[in-house]
C-alpha cells in the first residue's frame, strides 16, 4: 500500500492493486483497521491523480497531454470500471472515456491510432491494439452488438493470425 505518484501508468501501478484490497479485507479476519483506512485513502488519492490525466479530447495520456493514447485510454477504462465496484467513480467520465474510444473506431472495426501519441518506445502492432481495445470495451460492459464490426475483426485476427496475445484476447 503506497502513495500514488508519477504519470498515469505509474499511478495505476500503485492504485489498481488497491481496488482489490477491499475484497481481501472483507475475506480475511483480523485486518488492522488502520491498514484498511490507509488503503482507502491512497485509493481515493490515486483516483484523483488518474482523472487528472484526462485530456481535453476526453481520452487519457501518460501526462494528460493531447492527443490521448488509445490503448492507455482502454486500460484506464478498465481501471475505472473496476474502481466503481468499490468506490464512487464519475460515471459521466467513464461514458466520456468509452465514447472517445468508440470515436476512434474505423468503418472496418479497427481503431485509428494517433501517430503523435507518446509511445514511440514500444507501440504495439495495430492488430494487438485493436484486440486490446475491443477486449477492454467488452470487459467494461459494452454489448458485442454495439461494436459488432470490431468484434468480428478481432475474431478474424485471432483465428487467422499467429499472435498468441491477439488469440488470447479474441
């Protein structure tokens, strides 16, 4: 249980595990109440830091700059949906985040990736990113019919390709 710090990714590294902490605390006896309170305080602080990285375009980026990053925004969407299971999370922000991701969807079901996004050190291939975004949207509660072309694309990529990660996401 640590103080959240750094960019979106670093803040997530300390905050996302705290989403699981309440589940642990409820399933184990004798947990120090001070530990429970500290975890809650740090989860709240992490949430506040994370929402500060929302860009003016309503996606997320490591430092809150425009343009948002598609895969990082998909990760954030998952994180916020999971957080909402244990704390109050701005549902309008979750909707803005998913709306922005959906706005990046092309007619063929793939997702536009902004080349200006800070990610030159290791951008995943298009197929992998498409599969991850679709998986994130589905995990966040989107019905497959709402993103049918994207789901079909990922299923095709998974069955016709040789990328184990895409296959697992598909």
